[in-house]
C-alpha cells in the first residue's frame, strides 16, 4: 500500500480569486449588508426571524456568512420580487 505524499502547507499556492474557494469564502456582516443594500440592523432582524443565509459564529463574537450562501439568498430574493411583481400585475389586469 502506498501513501500519497503530503504537501507542506507553506508550499500551497492559493489565490483569493480561486473559484474553487467560492464555497468557503466568508464575508463580514458589513460586506453582506453592503451587497444586499440593507443596514446591518436588518441582518440582525432577519437572523432573529430565521430569514437569510445561516450566520457562522467563529471565535468569540466573530460572525461571518458564506459568500456562496449570501449570493444565493440575494439571487433568490430577486426572483421572488420579480414573481411578486408579475403576480400583482396579473391581479390588476384581472380586476380592471
């Protein structure tokens, strides 16, 4: 049985732009709020209401969000907004 060689961590070449890191890249609450166009207090309310991506509590009081989850949440919210707008337009057309 052969064992694969181990690559020392210091020799790993990782770029922050590496697309393979998308699932593990983390965002601060301020970055999430800016990307979503909301106040950080809105993020706190969403979290209390069980809305939005799961927040990760790291060491101490450090809170982070997975970037992939944040982007998926924003995309889904945009789709929901478009669907709601279309439903309202259809309702107005039927009742007019």
